[in-house]
């Protein structure tokens, strides 16, 4: 592969990862919208679009393998290809989480303070994904480090929301109340909290990979 074509392939890989990020971010935002509004039409769209995201993931996967096998890149190019390969996987997992969230749409979320906190978590997690993909495209190490620091905020929101659920359970009169609806609401909220925390973790991993890609500093990688 001539150097000119090789550089074109590298640019194509970068553009493909950015496009993957846009697809996944849109899916994640729509899944939260579907859950919040109990919009089964939007939820079906999210679930149906999973195949397109998986195909895009596989296409990028193949492109990375081809570049690694044919070019045997070194130094910065090697870090870029390997990091893009890993970031592609992180994005695919966020897409899977979007589908999981969309599948909870039929029952929706209860109208409680915990739900409001969960939706705040969703907004922050979504912003982290958008910001980290902008940072990947711009190779913005400073923003990546800020995103990694923001993960602690999501962890604290998750702990607070989970404690609220547990605290709420202690005030239920078990003799006078059918617990099944509460249990179902609590399980959906706990699963959603876990999903949102994972999305933030994936965004953090992407940020760490971008730092490594740009600088060779692997101290942030898990």
C-alpha cells in the first residue's frame, strides 16, 4: 500500500470511529428518551438500529486488522490504530446498553425523585460520550483528562440514587402494601443506574485510550 493510500486509510478509520460515536450517542439518547416518555415507537427504532451499529463495528474492526497486518505500523500510527480498535469496542458496548435501556420502555420509570436523579445521570453520561468523541477527533488530551475526572461524579450519583431506593423501601408498610409494583420499579431503576454507570465507564476508557494514542502515556488504561 503506497504511503498516500495508507494515510487515506488512516483518515478513513478516524472518520469511521467518529461516525460510530455519533451513531451510538444518538442511540443512547433515544433510548433514554424512550424510557422517560414510555415511547415504544422510539424504543423499537433503537432496537432495530442495533444491526446497523453492529455492522459498522465489524467494518471498523476489519479495517483495523487490515491496517495492522498489511502495514505493520510503528510508534504513533500503531497507537492510533490499536486505540481506535479498542475505542470501537467501547462504543459497540454503549450501543448494547442503549438497546437494554430501550427494552425497559413498556413499563417506563416511576414518577419519583430517584427517577429524576437517574435522568440527571443519563444526561451527564450522554454528555460524556459526546465530549469524549469530540476529544478523540480533535486529539484533545486536556478534555480527555477532564472527562476521566468527571467519572467520579457519575459514581456518586449512582450511589446516591441506589441509597434512595433502599431508603424508600424501609418506609413501606409491608402489611398494607402490595410490594410487587415497588419491586419491579426498583429493579428497573437499579438496572438503569448500573447501565448509566457503565456508559460513563466506557466514555472514561475512550478518554484514556485517546490520551495513550496521543502521548503514549498508558498510566490511565485499565
